[in-house]
């Protein structure tokens, strides 16, 4: 029987993996750990204990809005994939708020509930952070620059921790796609205090990212905490290696599902002109 996971267990694993005192982007599944004494907060505490900073995705698709009247569809943008609502939401996104998509999980919600946390300004694909570098990591994020927190993470020698989730959760690979010249998707969203719909960038499909595992294998470190399998990568290394892969093969990350319109748009974008 797997023992109950404690804050001390998380701190010890962070030390073993060289994460103490560093900024860490955490993509996670709380249920992957089994029993956790103190729940999501205990896991965040364990990563903060050595003086580190925790960065988490806090997406909020509920603020999506239809494009403005007269909008001409953008090329290769899969605007008919069903994610654009017909009616705008009643309220706009506010970084001070705590609204987050349910599928983000308990750990991002725990970070958003903490005093002193900071949240980025992208209304659909924000990141939030807590710890000494929290403000610096998210300050540059906007509707136009969705991946700014991840680039800042790389500049500051940060790491990415996948705790019980796969490479399909590794948003940093979308930033690598952008570095390789592949454009992010564009949607529209309501933002508090801003009239109309704001064009907002965010990543496309990530279901095929596990295919890049061999390309990232030399960067990867592994551990197990409770029942949760951890994979840790240096952010700068993933950004560089991923961009190299996508430059060689712009379709390296497509999922292969026959009805994925986002990957279909990527196929069109990658055709020789």
C-alpha cells in the first residue's frame, strides 16, 4: 500500500531533482499522488519550501466571445472547431479573479486562492504564480503574448514538472512551435473594462506532443512521489529542443485524429507555398 504523501515528501523530491529555489511550472494531477495529507496546498507548499516559485496554468475558456461583426476569418485558424461561442459571456476576465476551467484541477485552484499570488493577463490561457518570482514570471503575459510566462521561466533557469500527466500537458512546446514559426491559434474574449471582443492568442492541439518524448529524453529526469510519476525538464532546454524539432518537421506534434480541426489547420499551414 502506498503511503500518504506529505509536504516533506514533495520537498525531498524537489531537492533530489534540483528544483529547490528554482521557478517551476507545474502541470499536474492531484489524483495521481494517491492520498495527500493537506491536499493540493501541501503539494504547493512542498515546492515552495526551498525558496522556489510555482507557476501553473489557469485557463478560463468561459470568457471566450464571438469575433466582432464583419470579422474576416483568419487563415489556418480553425475558427469552425466549435470553441467559439455564439454569445459573449456576461462578464469579462479579470486577473484578480479566481475563475478557472474545471479541468485545470485542484492545484491551480489552490494557487489562485493564495494571498500574494499573481496572474497573467491572457483572458483564455493565463498562468498564475506564487513565490519570490511570481510577479516577474507573469508580468509580461497579455492577450497577444500568451507564452510570456514560459519564456521568462526559461530565462530564469526554471524547470517544468509533469506530475502524473503526460507531454500533452507541456504547454512550453506550444511556445517552441511559435519559435519555429508556427502561429498560435487566435480566439476572442471579453476582458473586464475593455469594450468589445479582444483577439487572444493561445496554443493549438497538444494531444500529439508525447511523440516528442525521444527528442526530449536526454533532458528528462524522473522520480515517483506517492503514486505520482514525475518528469522534470529544464525550460530553456525544452524550448530550444522543441523548436529544433518543429523547424525540421512542422507536423511533429499533430495528434493524427481524423476530426481534429486544429491539427487540420496546422496541416494546411505547413503545406509548401
